[in-house]
């Protein structure tokens, strides 16, 4: 978030224009979370102004309500469809067990991202049980959260773990994760990763629910490996078939860790009309061709 989004009037209330830059729900989630950390009142306007359906959606309402409950804060105008809200934070959480159900296929990981900053500086550990979607387009997957984000935050001093209790997909959601966070002692350590180094480990997870008869997990993994084979790379792939989700669904995730400590993730969820083979191809190519990544001393640059 760039500082030019904020204005500081005489009454010290932060004014945040939700239509600036991406105009997305991220401005809502992080704006409210950071206001809670700084203890400042916040007025958000033009919420999600650039989206096809502007205003708060159920997942955003759940996120701001969750943040409010973690700091004994108050919220005005935080209802579905609202394009404005006012948030007045109180003291940060003392820790404990919390549970929220988005009620739709809204992203549990995006909700978790709102809670992480506050839990990092709570008085005691926090455990969050979050229900919604775990695998979908345009949101980090539960696998990405587990194997990319949290390990990197761990190097900065934040101890946190995410467990998948039940997969959940669009359109029904009903997936559940449990996030445990231990507060930081002191301040987070800065982390600087300027060099990729060389590839140390390449691994992945091929998950599908109620699709074992069609061998979806195997098909995603096989096409992914075939694409990697052309670059001389081999991934350790975990093949998972699930029967607990309330609907069929799938996700393939691929991760690369380098000798410098960098971790990269590439994943894609299943969707109607999206073949298992196309998912495998997409995930492998995204990893190999993603943004100036150096693997085995060769630069692969996205066109």
C-alpha cells in the first residue's frame, strides 16, 4: 500500500480511498488490519470501486468483523454491498481460539491474511478456524500459504502453522483450515533475498476431491512432470485423493526452494472445462517462466 492512499485530517482519523490503484478487497482487508495495529480510526470509501460488483462482499464483511473482534473494535456501515465503512479499533487481542465461517466460497486464505498481522502482535497465541474456499482463482491457495508464505515469515521471526481440515472449492466452499500463530517476541526481522542461487528442492501436491475414478490427481501430476522433464527437472509430487469435501474439485501446487532461501510457488485450481492436463501444464510453465526466475543457472522470463 502506498502512503499516497492515506490522508491525515486534524481529528487523526485515517481516510483511505478504496478505489485507488487496484481498487480491490486487499485495500479493505489490510487497511482495517493495519488500522487495528496502529490503533487509529479508519474511514474507507469507494470500496472495491473498480470491480464488476463494487462494495463489500461476504468475505470482506467477515474479514473486517473478524479484525474488529480481535481488537474489541467497532464497525459502522460494514454490510454486504456497502461502499463505505468506519472502523474504530480497541486494544489488541489477548489471544485464544476463534472461529469464522464466510458462508460462501470466499477465500479462507485472504481472511487469514487479515488476521496474521494482528495475531503476530497479540499478547498470547491465537488459533483461527476458518471456513470457506481453500482453492480458487485470484486468491492464494491453502498450499501456497503453507509452503511459501509461512516459511518465509518464519525466517522473519513469526511462528505460524496452517492445517487443512477439509478441502473446499468454488462454488460451494465449506472447506476449513486452522491457523495457529505465536506472537513475535520483539520486532520482526527484516529479510532480504536478492539472489536466487541454484535450485535446492522442487516438490508439489496434486489434490483432487471425489475424482479418483477419473485419476485427476495423477493426470495433473504427470503432465506437470512431463513439462518439467523438458527442462531436465524432477519434482517430488504428493498425490492426494480426498473424499471429505462437499463437492468435487482439484488443485495442483508446485514449489521451488533455492540455496539462497527463496521459495517460489505456482498453483492452479480446477474449474469447469479446465482439464487436468491443462492444469499440470500451466503450473509447470508458470514456475519455469515466472518473472526472471533463475533455475539451474538459466533465466526463464515471462513473455
